[in-house]
C-alpha cells in the first residue's frame, strides 16, 4: 500500500478540542492509516475509524494508527452503533453549471464551437451518500458503486467512504461526507479507496474507473483534480495513471502526449467499423491511441486531435480463425479504455470510428 500525507488541520487533539471521527484503512495486514487506501484487486482492503479528541480511540483489534504520517497508540472504543456509507459523484451534472458550462458532463472549459477550450472556472461536482448495510467496526471494503451501470470491471475503481457512529454516552459522530468539498471537488478528508488491476500503467488507469469526467481538469500541484481522483479528462487520466505508477510527468493535452511517447503507427484512417486499410501490427496493451473523429464529428473541435484512449485488450473477430483471441493487430475489435461521458469506459475501438488515429507507446 502507498501511504500519502493527508492535510488535516489540527490533526492531533488538545484537551479543549471536540471529538472528530476519522476513517482509516489498511491493505492486507499493513498499518491502519488515514491516507488514501490504494490496493490491487488481489489484496484485502479493510476500513475502520478512530475518534480524535483529547485522546485517540479506536475499536478492538486496532492498537496503533498512522494519522498524518505520525504513528500513535490508541485506547479502546466500543461504540453503541455503527453505520457506513459510500460517498459517490453523480456522473452527470445534476443542476445548471455555475461556471456557465453547457455540457451535461462536468467541464471547466467551454465546449461551444466558437469559444471551445476557453477557461470557465472550476465546475461544481455533485456528490451523494449511499447507505451500506454493514454495521461492523471493521468493514471489508469493495468497489461496488450504487449505480450499477457505472461498473466497467467489477471491483476496480475509486469510491469514498463515510462512517457514522454513536458513542456509549449517546454522542453521534460522523466522518466527512458528500458536503466536504472545495473548489476542486471532494476533499481528501473523505476517505478514498482506489483498487487497481496491477502496478503498471493500465493497472493504475483502472483505479480511475468511476471517477467522473471533468473536461479541462486542472489544479495546482497535488490539488490537480486527476491527482486527487476527483475528475479527469481524456489526456489527464492517462498522465495521472503514469504519475501514480511512479513517473514524474507534467499534465498535458492530447497534442502534448508525443513528448512522453514513441510513435508506433503514423496517422491512418479507420472506417465505420474501426478497420484500417492495412493491418496495424505490433500493438500492445497500454499503447495510446489518439483520435481525430471523422464522419459527422469531423472538425467538431478546432484541435488536430480530439481524444485519446489506451488499448485495454487485444481482440480479434469473434467469428474469425482466432475466435476473438489476441492477434497483435489494431482494429475495431480491440477494447480500449478512455474517458467517455460521464466517466472511464472500456469498449471496442469501433465505437470511436470513423476516425483518423495514430498510436503512441510510453517511453521507458
């Protein structure tokens, strides 16, 4: 598990400080920490909570916790009642955009043809809480969103969690939830759980599943919306996944991606079924596919490249000789992962056709 610092004001208590509830997590048998819980799908993820006040208290089974990168011993806590909720973003905006954006999806920039790309200010992302049936002090956490149609690969992606408890004296405490937001989106104090398929680029990219689309995602330093897993556009989610894997890359747009990559295939036209005129061989999962839409969408933006996807899985014609298995060639049967409306999607490349594409591979 990767442990990150979380900016908590007055994290450690003083005698006059009111009790606060903080969700903590651990991966396998690692330390309990308030940092985001990031794990592979094959690992066990558990959540619990601590009460931070004149002392730090935690349920039975937790002896120490790491709060703000500081390890502290806890005293036992036996709450009368426990309730868990997920804190989730609505995929599409639920109200008129306060920044003037006219799209159904979140956008920090104009999507109108005459002003395309003009900065509008940070869009407001809408969140809601979904109560879980669990009432245990230690929750076995899974990525199971309340909106079933949001699921692309079961168990993968990002969710946030909130705890509500009743103390023996009748006091009710709740950790930060859907209302804990700032300019960029949900605050880091709302405990994030991100589950990925592996430790490579595609693995970390899968941890962005369920994160909403924010066109023109932005933010300074570690407050970048992609770094905080609050939202990302098509290029930022690719760079964000590389950053999560340990690469020190600056965020860029689709046109800037070649500075981080090697060209594997020069621009080529795909027909309505995603088929090139001649085979595009030598492709690998994780390769980037830049897209300039054709047909009715040709020139629908003033940019040379409209979009970017990554090859998720090499596939072939299910009725062909390989019966859908990998064939090492890029065409409409292959599965790509990309930011669609309103979040990351995994679907056939044919769904992005007709288009002009090129293929890039991340530099080592």
